[in-house]
C-alpha cells in the first residue's frame, strides 16, 4: 500500500459503520489491487463508489462521496 492508498484507507475506515469494516477492507483491498496492476479505470470506479457508500456512516456519506468523486479516474 502506497502513502496515498494508506491515507485513503484511513479516511474511509474512520467513516465506515463498525459493522461494515470488514467489507470495506475487502473493497479497498480490491481497489488497491486494481490500481497496482493497472486495471483500475472509470468503469470500475463507478461500481466501487456505490458499494463503498453503502458502508459509510449515514452522517458522513456526503463528505466521503465528495472526496471519492474528486479523485475518480
């Protein structure tokens, strides 16, 4: 995990509902794997964002959504 990925991981984990932390870790791991092997693209990102937003604490969804949308491929 590079520094940017680690920062994003920490940000997401701070905003994920406790019951969803394992699923969030799995999604992030998949995402970082795709980044590392060059298969991370806009199509993947458009499936990743909705899945991740389902795991976020309701009061933090907009904040997380804004961050993800500003960093999409």
